[in-house]
């Protein structure tokens, strides 16, 4: 772990960098907002990774948040109302699913999440009269704190909203991981039975983390829905879930900043690859992922902290 | 109920025939995935890509042979040959260059490495075969159809679907069971599956076993694709949908269980077929519902063994 | 892991970051369109990967070929054109992000949006907001232009309603005696929408047809044997299917092998794009459509030389016949040329800005290899539909239609301001009397 001050200053620097880039290149505002939203969802994956559990179905909570926005926006078009409701809906879904999946570990945990997300995905496609199937639902831009903003102002507002939420959840996750609940998560990964000997219910620990992660997925999804302003079932497909885990590893699972580094890195590589090699962007992303895992398993955060740690010898890294 | 059954027994009989053929195809893909997991403890997401490449290779080879006027029976040899080529080349390449570097790493990294391979292979496959659908009917046509009586009517089924698919699946199941229980190499594989540490301590070269198993698993995936190629149409994206279905089969079966994969393929194949008659709306979710239901009752899958090692 | 590897990846990452910021971070030139640009950039979203790339890639090839031809002939208004392609496969949020990048960073003058209806629906509000002329060059959903006004969005081809209604009218005209029908469509928006339009129209034009099976297998299904068995057992007079691409190929092969085509008459509105792949496997005597009028054997193309030139140069270059997405791309490009010429003429030779360009599209008439398309006031293009019965001739190694009926677009499209499903419910059986007679042979 790096010094707290250093992490905070990198986070501040990053936030300033996001704003500067968005100011310099208007089209980047959208990409960065999506990146931050996914970063928030990936924070949830980070929690579960701390317990050694991988889910290949987390996109379901992103989709739940996005569809909550899509369904409610016509009747309650206010971002500050939609966001908490989306978080609540995803959190509740996470609780229901979580009660079931926290009994499982490792590959079963991953596969069950995958199966549930595929059922959810199929339902989004199937319940055509409700969800408009693959065509998806159009979302009218909601008011933000009572203001109905237009065009670029709205995009700016969404970016700043996403940035504030990203920082907020980043701090929350950092605190959570440092708390006894967070420490117990790491216990699930190393020696689960010891936790039980100590009188801690591993299931309850994992369930708490699972619900929190689902809730953050919902928040991320709500931002994606309000920013893209068009919601389709593809959000819940298993490859979208894979993408979230990809971002977690690309950023580095070691720190709360990782998901955001990963998400920004991922979106930029994708945009860059798609612009230069529209037919092979997928292979390029795959190659980047492969290289990161093989040569820098700590991800982007690992690279940065490695750099900083070497620059200032003697400090605890 | 009795009346309903009377009216629908015939239809359910038809569903059973279709379900069997479908189960055979699903089994061919899932069994390789399961074998690889049992030994390497890696869920190989790129398994779906190997299925697709096997299918493409078989269709191309078949078309090539037919264009050169070779006799019909060669088509069936081509199916197996193409699968062997794909498994024999891609299997070792992937295992040596990529997987070997991440044994013993965190599970999430292993899973993601195969996800990365999946992403790369999807584009490679597009590069080689393009985007237009590829088909080769010859193996299907040569055998013709069989009329199955249906009340006063008859329903034509292809002989390929009725006999070849279930036949090959059964042969694969039997062959694998024999290989794993009766041959030395097979027993070594089983030993590594059940207790890797002990097996290595006894002087088994785990690396060789991994290479062998992965190549074999890749070959089975390719064979699954090759067998599907006469009836289906090869298009980009076919691997992505195949792999999630195999996940459901494998998790239902219990990881590493060969016979389990057969039973759960049957369950899922027949369940899906029945759904087309009884509740077509739910056809797509049937495999996942079966999986969730099975895991609710048996958390380790139908035939899985409860793991006790991680204490 | 050695430290050299560390250094290498880090250097690689920095190089990548540099490249990204160099080419993408800073806004490109040409945001203001008042004066003539050095280059006319066209953003094109199409499927370059996944199942729908069977349509997307041929369309891209067409765009590349035609852009080359335009540039050889001196460009549009003396300005060379350049296409920037975007893959639709990653989903809506990627398409929306790329749309913004193309407009705000690349400074494209016009966008051709989407094969996927979902992407079209996401792009039309963006065209309003960024005031960028957007041609819906292939998507078919009736919702795109019926659910709201989009002053910068135009569809340069037909859409779901005429594409479903024309085959239905053809069936009612040529085989009016059917009593039972089954549907097998892909389980997604197009499959559901096309069935809703068909069913609503059939119920008013020929009430009392019994629907014996409604099957919606998933998009990208690899096996239809169960569905085929069920259809064989149900013996419907007619089977309606708007399947396309690899799915249609699989369905036709599995159904043909098991003689389902002998028991029922198929109506396949999106058949044309799969006929080359199917070759002789496609049975003769079934109703086939092409989402428009662009058959290779069009009985009376408006400009036969133009059609022949396009088909021949496409074949020479890509070694296959163009399919309907190629024609849709042709239409979008032809519309763009016509609109620019119109706008430049209206400005006395000056270069049009975004508003002037969009204005030129309203009411535009532009030539296609087979016909002329008019863009209505709501932006919808009026493209005729040709439906016929599959047959084999000496000229093509695959099925083409015979006994074709040319449906005038206005006859089968919902009038401006009306929603398709509501409109088809108001149709009267007398409509059949207005359907032109089949062109024999």
C-alpha cells in the first residue's frame, strides 16, 4: 500500500486531468463520463476480488441501473432522484441474488453469476412489450438538481456528477476495505475456515460486499443510461461483464484508484483501436489485456506505484 | 393430464429425438471444456473460438475436397482431420505461449487470459474466413433422410442428426472413459485431476500432462465445431454464443466430470427441445434455469465432488 | 519477471498514450463548414464484427469502391470524399461515443448511421443535438422517424412496414387460399416488429387465418431442428420468416433437407442477401423479398447501364454479387451527392453549412441503379418493393425471383404522421385490387 497522501494527490491529479482533457477535447467528455461510470461499477468487482471471487455476470447490475433510469425517466426526470432509486433497485437485486450466490465460491460463484446475468439478459430481450427488446429504450435527458440543461451543458454536468460520485465511492471503498468488514473479505480469500473459527460469518461478510458492489453497479449503470440516453440489453450480455473484469485487471486490483485508471485506459485504447483499425479493435484490446496480465499483473496502478515507489526509496510502498 | 399426455406423447417423442441430437452437439463442446478444467483448473473462454475455428476448418476442407472430385466418404474423414489439425496446432501454441505462464496465478487472471485469447481469436477467424456465412452440406446430404412415423403422418429427419451426432457423442464418451480408466496416460491425467500435489510428488511431469490435456480439449472443441458444421452455418460470433451454453452444461455437470457432462447435456438438450413445444418463450433460458435449479440443490453440480482442500 | 520487461511495457504504454493524444485528443480542423473544406469526411457506422458483419462488411466495401470512383471523377463539388468507419458491434454506447468523436473531433460533414435499429434510435436524437445531417442508411425500424421529428435525420431507403406489407400483399394476390400460418422469426426487435406488422395487416386483409405456431428462436441460433420438426408436424399452409444472414441460411438448409419446403409455402422478405450462399439449396417456388427493389434481374430498371456498371465493378473487385446492404449504401451515397449538388447550386456555388445541407435533403429526389427515391417531408425515403417467387435461370448460380410485382412505395408505406401499426389496421381488402399484376417470367 502506498502512502495515503500520495494516493490522494494522484486522485486529485487524475480528476484535474479528466477535466482538462474534457475541456480540451469536447468529444472526450462523453467517453470520460462512461469511463468513470464503469469505474464505479468496477469498484464493486474490486471488493469481490478482495475476497478472491470473480463474477462474470456483474454487468447485470449495470443494466439494472440503466433500465431503472430508462423506465423512470419519463415520470421522474430528475437525476438526483433517478440515481438513488437506481442504486436501490440494483442493491435489492444484488441482495436477492446475493443471498443465493454467496453460498458458492470460486468458479461456481463466477458461473452462477454468469448464468443469472444471461437469464436477465434473455428477459430484457424477451419481454418485448416492456423493454422494446434489442432496439432498447430511449432516455430523455433528466433535469439535474431541478435545472433542465441542454446540449453541452448537460454533458458537462453528467461528467462532473460522475466525477464527484467516482471520488465519493472511491473514498467509501477505501474506507470499507480498511474496516473490519473489508479485512474479513481478505480472510475469505486466504483462509475462510479461520474466519468461521473466529465467529465471523463468511457468507454475511461476502453478502455485504456483494450488495454494495451491486449498488455501485447500479449507480454506474444509471450514469451510463443518462449519458448514452439509449439503453439496450447488450449492457447485460456476458461480454459486457467480461469487459468489467478486464477493466479491473487492467487498472490493477490493488487500490481504489485502479478501476478508474483501468476504465479510462480501456475506453481510450478502444477508441484509439477503433479509429485506426475498425475491423480489429477486439484483437487489439485482447492483446493489450494479454500483455498486461503476462507482464504487468499489477495493472496500471501497479505500474504507477512501482514508478513512484522507485523514485522515492525508503518510503513504504 | 392423461388426455393431454395422450395427445402430446407423439409430439414429445419428436422433441426427444431433436433433444438427443442437440444434446450430442452440446456434449461434444462441453466435454472438452470440462476435461481441461479438471486438469488445468482453468475455465477456457477461448474454447468457443476453438469450436468456431474447428467448424470453419472442417467446412473449408470439405468444400476443397469436394471441389477436387474426391469420393463422398472422404467428407467424414475431413471432419475429423480438420478437428485434429486445429487442436494439434492451436492447442500446443496456446498452452505453451500463454497458459504455461499463468499456472498458479490468481483464478481471475487465468480466466481473463482466456478471455483475451477469445477476443484475439474472434478477429483472427474473421481475418481468415471473412464475414460471409460458410457452409458445407455434403456430409448431411450423403446420408439422406429417415421418415419417422408420426400418427398417420411421417416426419423426415436427417440420418446425420438421428444417427451420426448421437453416435459420435457416445463413442467419444465411451472412448474417453476407457482412455481415462484403462490407459497409463489416462490414469496419470486422472491422478493430476484428483490431487495435483500428490501426483507431482510421485514424479508425474505435470507440465506434460497439461500440454497433452489442453491439446486434447482443444481438439474436442474443434471436433464439436466440425460435427456441427454440416447442419449449421458458420458466421462471426458463433463462438461467443456456444461458450456460454457450455458453461451452463459444465457447471450443471460438476467440474471435471465427464459422465456428468453427458447427463447434463442430455438434460439441457431435451429440456430445450421440450420448451420449443410447450413454452417456446422460455427456450433460451432453459439451460440456465436448469443450471440454477441443479446448483440450488447440489452446489457442486450433479456429479461434482465437494472440495475439502482449501482449509 | 525481469526489469527489462517492465521497462518495455512501460515504454510501450507511453508510446501508446502519446499516439492517442497526438491523433485523437485535440480537436480536428473543419468544425465550421462555411467555407469549402479540403476534404469531405463522411462518418459511417456499420457492423465490422459479429453476426451482422455479413451485411456490414459488403456495405463498407461498397462505400470504399464508390468513394474511389467519386474521387476519380473529381469529388463532390470539387472536394475529395473520405469515409471514416465505425464498428457497431460493441453496442450503443460505443456508437454514441464514436458519433460524438466523428462530429466534434474529426469534423465530419455528414454521418451514415447504422444497420442496427437500436443504434439508429440512439443516433437520431444526437443528430438533433449536434445538428449534423445523419442518413439512416440501412436500419428498418419504423420507430426511427415515426416517434418524433428529427430535422437532420433522413432515411435513404424503405423500412419495416413496406418491407413486410409487400410480401404479404404478394401472398394474398398470388396464393389467396391459405388457411393456416406459422411464424418463425429471430427473437429480437426486428423479428417481433415484423411479425406485429404482418399479423395486424393480415387480420384486416384476410381475417380468420389460424396461426398454428409462433416461434422466436434466439438471434444467432445454430440449430433449428426442433423448430423444423414442430413445423413439419403442424403442416401450416404458409410459413412467414424475416430471418436474415447466417440464421436464414441455417434455417433454409435444415428445412430444405427435411422437405419442409414441400409441405409449406415460405414467405422470406429478407431472402436476397442469402441466396448466393445458399445457391441451389434454396428451393424454387417460394416468396422472396429484398428490402427494396434491387434484384440483379430487376425486370425494368430505370437505368440498366447504371445497374450493370455497379454490379459488374462490384463483382470484379470482390468476386461476389452485391447484396441489398450494398445497394442501401449506394443509395445513401447517391443521396449525399445529389443533396450536395442541390445545396451548392442553391448557394450559387458556395459551400453549404450544416443547416443548408439538411435543407437540401428535404424533398430530395436521387437516382439509384434501379429507380428514383424521394425523401418525404418526415425524412423517410420512398423506395419501391419488388417481391417474387424463387426460381433458377441460366444467368445466376443462385435463386432469383420470377413473376415479380413492383409495389410502389407510397402504396405500402404509412403516410406521414401516422404510426405504422395503427395505419396497417386501417387497411381494407380492397387494397388488393390496386396491387399491380405480376410481371411474367
